[in-house]
C-alpha cells in the first residue's frame, strides 16, 4: 500500500501505514477469539485485519471489518485479502468519524455511518475489539462536528486522531478491547491533559508501549505510543467504581526493526522475513503477559 499511495498524499491525509511486524505485535497482544468481531475504523490497506486472519486461523472472516474514507485504500485492502484467499471480510469506503444520525435510520438520504454497516452485516452496532492506526496530525474544525463529540467542545480545532479515540469508545461494547496508535504528545503534553482524563474515565488502560521515531520512517518521524485498554462498563464520571490504584504496564520499544531511512533491519544469519526483523516487541508482549498474570487481571 505504501508503494501505491505517494508519500505526499500520505502526509496530506495523515496516513502512515502500519508496519507488518507492528501489526503482528498488536494482534498477538489482543488475541482475538473465534467469534469476536474485530474492527479497524481507519484500516488503510487492511494490514491489521490481514495479520489477525493469519495469526488466528479460527477467526471468522466475516467478523473482520475495515472502514476507510480513502476509496483507493479500500480497493487495495480488498485486493490483498483476495490474493490471500480471503473473500468474506467486510471493507467499506466510509468516514468512520460520522456519528449516528437520522441517516442511521434512513441511509439512502445521508450515507451510511459505521453503526449502520455493522448492524446490516453483523446484526449489532458495537464490536468486541478495535485495532487501529488512525491518521495523525490532521486538524478538523470543531464547529463542523456534531454534538456527539465531547472532546471537541469549546475548542477551535481538534486533531483527527483524538476524534478517532472518542469514536472507538462509542463503537466498542462494554469491556471491549482497544489497541490504538497515537502520537506520544497525547499522553505527555500539558495541553492534552483533558484527553487523558477522558481516556481514564472511559477506559481501563492496561498497557502503553512507546515506539521509536524510526518506526514509521521514511514517511514521518512522529513519536508514537500504542495504548492497550478495555472500555469500562460505565464511565467513572457516571458513578462507576474503579480500583484506587490501577496499575499500567509501561514499555519502551528500543529496537524498531528499521534504520533512520526506514529500511528494515534483519537478524544476522536468518532468512529475510517478517519474523526475522530485528525488534524487541516480542519481549514486550511476554512482559505484558507476566504483568497481567501477576496482577491477576482479566485481559
């Protein structure tokens, strides 16, 4: 997909496609079960869904759903799945940021929001699991957004990835799992504190993995984090109870598997493949599993 979409187009749209070894890591962390519905609301070329079907052979193809507002990306995703011998995944060219509205009941007059497509294909409008790498650093005028978006209120402009975070919460079932790649500033800057407060209110965060700034080279040097979390049954602001001290596993990926120009780095004396890319994400996954076990957490 990176070869089909030009570098300038990717930058303009904030599209930086997920490296395959990162997609494999995310899916291994989530561990989808056969009957669970997996959604990527900003699927690009569908790498996360393709990784899920490769690693979880019992996962139903029809339960893998991908949305993207870029029609070219959707066509590529369908082609890649076809080449893989997968013909029953659901890929739709639509803007997943469009919330439910009157067009949800009458789609012929206003297009189809994500909920309508999910209900039409799977019989329900919320999913068990979301894995996504939404567009980065693209601003949206908050005045053009519906009232459903809490994080955009009283703000002149809001970043597209922030809207995706809020949209994922609405599309997930209670206790549903989320893995989302976001710029590191969302979790560190003073200006974005309101986002972190909203995140803690709506999600039980289990792990945060910091990625090197070479991970998305040669397209961008943006520092990113992967957040692994479960949607709370009720927001804390609605009176739900939470542990006083909820522990979160923090990890830093020190080997991205790429050099500064974005070329993949492989382990010595091994055949070049995704499995031989030189990274330490598997060590982080092992540490996460120990963390969940030691803290007796349900993940």
